[in-house]
């Protein structure tokens, strides 16, 4: 009897180990799909410049009615964004289309961006995007770190056929004007749009890795720590932007031309 009992116990144990081995060798669920987790930060920044990075949002692979866009920078506390009207977004494998007005933002201020950029006195705003049309104005806010229609730290926007970049310094007004304006926007393809401003006040805009004529924006960054970061609209939702987004990133450092090229080649 004792021998039979031990035999039964041993059989159960062996079966359990075999089942465990089979379970452990099952392949992981495929990437993408409605319940897919966002890529890990190390995967999200693969091939991209990471020094000075503060915010990074990849768009694509999201699920219908997804309510959150995750900050994949891996820097400090993640500044995740809540989608105001999830039904107004159409998620594609590598991009998202803002079909109707909405806003992607967080309730809390973007303190980590304020602290890092105020220290460095530099900033880079980067996007892979395609406007829905060339008639959008306001200007229509693509990405903004602001407190409303007339108060901001910085903004990347669309003013019809041009991109409109506003930065608040000790030499500009509260609204970040006069603005730096370059174009043209292209609603037919995804464009790589980069705005850099170094501590000497030199601003360079790159469109698809081509630098525009440098513009001066003098002074020190005089920012508010109370402002929020938002995508596709202004805080208060009165300056909506429609179009396709692949990536939005913010650095508290002016990327160099080779670094802009590196990010351009990495794509979205």
C-alpha cells in the first residue's frame, strides 16, 4: 500500500512539472491588438537620441476608445495623457488619426519638463505628423505646454500652410510671440518636424531633416511651473488640430544636426 501511494504521488508531481514546462514554453501573445501593452521604454527609444529626453509618445497599435497615452521616455514620473474624447481618434498600426476635435492632456502640471528646461535654458520639440488639411488656423495646437489660449511655455502649432512655433522667454511675451514660422505643411505624407532652441538663443527648425534658416529667440526661458502639456488642442480646448500623429517628443536640450538626423532615420 505504501509503495502504491508513493507511486501515485510521484505521478502527480511529474505531471505537474510537465504541465508547467509546457506552459512556460508557450509563445507570448502577439504584439498589437486591443489589449496590447505599450512598448517598454527601452524599446520605444531604440535607435533614438535619449540624452535630455523628457517626454515621448508613440502613437499606433492602440485600441478603439483607448483613454490613455503613455509617456515612454523612461525619465522621472511618467507624464501619461488622458484622451478627452476617445471616439474621435482612429488608431492605426503605427499612427493615430485625430478625426474630430479632442485633447490629450493630464490634470497635473508637467513639472519635470519645467524643471529640466528651466535649468538647461534649451528645448527641442519633435513630431512625426501630417495635418488633415492646410486650412487649419488659430493657430491649431499640435503640441503645447501652456495654460490657455494666451499663455504658454512653448507650442508647436499649425497656421494654415505653415508651422507656428512659440516659446516664452524673457524677451518674448506671455504668449510666446513673436512666433517662428516655417513651412510648408504637407497633408499628404508624414513629416518629421523639429524645433530646437539652444542656450544662446539660436532656433533651428528642421522639416524632414532639412534645416531652415536659423532664427534668434533671445532671452532666458521664463516658464510657469503650473502649466500642462497637451496634444491636439489648447488647454481649454479652443484651438483644436486634426491630423495624423506618429510621435511627439520633448527634450530639454537643443538636439544637434546629427542627432536630428538620427531621430529622422529612426522614424516612428
